[in-house]
């Protein structure tokens, strides 16, 4: 009676390594891009601030303007026209975030209920998100992606289907 040698054959080992490699590739593709999730968080935060300021402007009959440029070392953007008690935070959570208003220098939030179509592009690393409103509805994410494939350059001309520029 002959004893069968113990261990794995080379073919069995190669199959196991191939399964591990394929599994690793699938898992790594399923992981979200950290800069995209950070930018999505900033976009949601900015949308909440804009809608809050818009409601305050309508309720108080105030002309409120959002400007993406800093007016000091502790601000990344500013809300002009809001009373101090209603002033939201004026810094990004992620210091590398940059914002640009499409086709304008600022966003008008009131006092009129219809303000006209307006858009803002937020950028972080290679990711960008377009936030916009048609002027009547609330601000919302219009598109997200990388500059090479999704959003037009900021030349003041929104792409067809965008929320538009003011």
C-alpha cells in the first residue's frame, strides 16, 4: 500500500491565489473615494447653510448674498446681509475645499421668493460637485464627478441641463 503525498499541488495553490487576487480587486473598486465623501459632506453642509440663509432672508425681507471668497483669515466664504444671530459657520470642514459661483461672483438668496437659476461648483482634489437651484426650488446637488468627465469648465456658460448661472 502506497501512501499518497501530503500537501497541495501547484495548480491548487495558483487557483487559491487567483481567487484572492480577484476578491481584492473587487473590494478595492467598491471602496469609495475619500475625497468624494468629504466633498459630499461639504456640499450637504453648504446646502443646509444656503437654505437656512434663504429662509432668513425671506422671513426678514433681507437681501442676503453668499460670496465664496474669504474676508479674513478665519473665513472661507461669507454671508452678507444676515444678522449676527443667524450667521452660520463661514469655514469649510476640509480646508482644501474651493468654491466658485458659475457665471457670477456671488449667490443672491433673497428677499424675493424666486431668485433665478444659480449654481456653485465645489472642488476637492480631483473631485467636484455642482450645487444648484432653478430659483424656485431648494439648492441641491446637480452633478458630481471628476473634472475630466462630468462638469464643464467655469466659463460662465452652464451645460445644457444644469441649474444655470446667474
